[in-house]
């Protein structure tokens, strides 16, 4: 049922169902043409190769190892260049080989430094002893022991050694050298003994200095190789292309003189691939995707909808048989973010920051998408800031009169309970609308009974909202409670009747009653949208507090108070802006990914990765 629904919907390739329809291609050709066929497919860059076996060739593993080493060395050199900016050109014929040697030596010396510092810190409390003098004493049958012991334990010790010297005292701990004749070893209770090091502390310190100096030399030499990577920008892509080709070659099936490839291809590109391979002797077959297959997910949306793609992908891609959630997530995320920020001044600040960073962000595809998303978020914040009459924590209608009061239906006044109730109603209303969309999207992959049950829950959702709205003591809304009550009865009846598909009456009743328990989850999800009201109120209170503190400073401290007030205003609003942005992102996305997704989204989609040349 699920598969049939998806195939029917995907034929349209519309904006709402933005997951591109795929066809499975099966290509059987001559082994002698395998390399050229793969090169043709990689040049076109339209197919997602299905591995038919594991890549096990030594060449593939060598290429993968080289790629990992290359990326590691490149990252290392880039970090060193930022750390030690040197102007120095290299004339080595094999820069990569030289860098590998330097990196290995650098890692070894780095571990040596850690080891040497550990030894140095361990013996430092015994001061700069001369190990050669100790060795001379040993030749004269005088043994030297280095021990540490708590001062109180030493003082309570009855049988102290005959010859000893307290070298140091640190934090109530004594560091002592004990001398005995004829190689005797004295055991002191509650003490820690230190074996004699091979070198004196001065020699250890000198070795540490030499090692650190060599590390600096290596870092300066390696940093000078950055130009090698800058002048060979295609090196990364060449390695990626070689690995991709080798993997495709190794994961195909080979049988005597024939080979076979399976791949997914967007429906609209099948003919392009067929025409590209028309010059080869091969069998070209295409098949529809089946329900039990993991089909890669290629999402195509308008640019503004693509702006949310990175955040959707971080959570999970939709699987091929689902609807793309990008449009719903984007629209409601923009609304939620604006409500959480709830300040036109903050929205304007965010807009100006993004316009300032536009050139920098335009250097990458992710930056472009993030810029577009940020513009939408800032405009949403400005819009809701106007509706709530808030500008940097100041309620505008207090200074603008009735005009601003009329265009600000969601302004919050802590002293006015009615104003807070309006924003609470709005938060719950948006939650009801959001969850309704989630239910509606889920209808396309459900059976008839499941659809009727879902419709029942939609009726329960709206009837519950109407009932809640109507029970408040207002004559104008009492009708809503009446209709809401009857709607609840109707909705729960549908849930009870259609939850179960069993023909056994008793089982059907029990499963129907169990299905009605879903109201607990739905109720919790709806209440979760009150965070929109709570976070917006918290941000408004915090910004207002900073404003009041600044005004108090300005009034009570002559001259300097004004400057301090300005500094407090800037610092306070920067902090609150940062907190509001974090809250907007975290909770705006959370309401989509947790509350809404549970009703229509399965996820675990396979990303569409075309076999192509990276340029």
C-alpha cells in the first residue's frame, strides 16, 4: 500500500512531493568495455551506483589510505601555517613524501615531549641533583634512595634512617634522599619511592629544550609547504575521482567476459544515460523501485526552500517513499523563530549582520543557503516584533499611542493578563495548525482505516482547542465550547471505531480503547508549543531588565552613568540576542523534529550520491 501510494504521487514531481522519482538501471556489458563505460557514466554524473559486492582490491585500499593521509597532511599544514606564518618557498621534488616524513617525526617528537615533561615534573621536587655524583656514591657501596612521604607520617616515624637529607617540602609532603651502605634498601611505610632516573634534571631539561626546538623547526618547514596545496587545488578532486572510479569498478559483478552494474537514476535522466551508452555493445534495462528496496533520496526544491535543507539533513533525510518535509519545516520554523525572538530590533540587527556577511557567505553553497534562511528568519522576527510592538525590549505603543496599539495585537504587558493570554492562544493555535499539517501529510501513505483514524485525531485536535478556548468566562466564545464538546465525541468515536482492523469484536474494542490513549501524547505535544510564549516572554523580560538597569545607572550616577548605561545596553542586548538566536534555532527546530515529525516522518533516507567527476 505504501509503495503504491508513493509511486502514484511521485509521478507529478511537484513542489510538495519534491523527492525525485528514480528508476533502477541494470547494465550488462563486455568486460573489455567496462573501463570506458564507467568513464562515460562518471562523466555524465547522473547515476547512483548500487554496490553488488565489497571493494577488496589492494589498489582501492591504497587509494583510500592515500586520500586519508593527504587530507590529514593538508589539515596539519594549514593549521601550522596559521600558527607559524613563514615566507619560505620549497624546491623539493617530492613535497608530499617530505611532508609525510616530517609529520611522522613531528608526531614522534610530540610524544617524546609529553614523556620528558612527565619525567621532569616527577623529579623536579628533588631539585637539580647530579646523577653522576650519585653513580660515584654507588661505586663506593653507598646506595641513594629518593622518596616522598607526608610530613606528619615522617614525624611520627620512630625508626628513621641513620643518614638522610630532606631536599624539599611541598604541600605538607617531604622529598627526601636516604643514604645506606652496602647496597641496603630501606622500606619506609606510607612513602613513595622514586627509581633513579638515567639523567640528571638539568640533562632532562636540556633534552626537552632541544626537542621543542626541533618541533618548531619542523612546523616552520611544513608550514612553508602550504603553497604546494594551493598550487595543486585539483589534487583533492583527482584523488576523490580515482577512489570513486575504483570503487565503482570493484563493486560491480564480473563473470568471465561480462560485467554487470546496477544503479539508480532520476527518471528524467534515464534517456540521457541510455544515449550516452548507445555506442557500446550492452544490455540496458530499467525497473521500477520496489517497496523493500532502499532507494536514494534526491530532493529538488526552489532555492528558498533549499535553505532549510542542511538542518533537515542533519536530523535525517526522508526515505524515498515519504513526502519531503522541507516546506513544512521551513514555513513553521520561520514562524516559530520570529515568535521566540519577538523583537523587531533584534530582527533588524540580524538582518544587517547577514547583509554585511553576504559576500563571505556566498563563497560556498552552504553559505548561500544559510544566508537565504537567515534573511527569512530576520524578516519573520521583524514582522512579529511589530505585531508585539517590541523594539530592543521597549514597548513601542507606549510612545506611539493608539496607532501602534492597534497594529500590535500580540504585545505582552506583564501587568495585563489578557495580553499574555492572547499570545498563549496564538502559541497553542500554531501548534494545532502545525500538527494538523503533519496529520494531513501522513494520510498519503496510510490505509483507509488508518486515514479515518487520522481524520478522527484531527477532529479531536481542533475540537479540543475550541473547547479550551470556549470554557473561558467570555460570552462571545461559549459557542466554541459547545461545538468543541460534540467534536470531541465525534473524533474519539472515529478513533475508537477505526483504530483496529481485527474482525474479533473483543480485540477491536480493546485496541480501540488503547488507541484512544494516544490523547496523552497529543495533549503533551500541543502543550509543548507554549514554549513559544515562554521563550518570547523570557527574552522580552531580559531585554527590558537591561534597559531598566541602564536607565537607573544613567539617573543615579552623574556623567559616567550615561556611558555605563550605553555599555550595559550594548553588552546586555548582545547577550540576549545570542541567547534568543540559540533558543530560536533549538526550539524552533525541536518543535518540527520532535513534536511534528512523530506523526508523519520515518526518515533514515539514503542520500543520492551521483557517480561523477568532482571538479
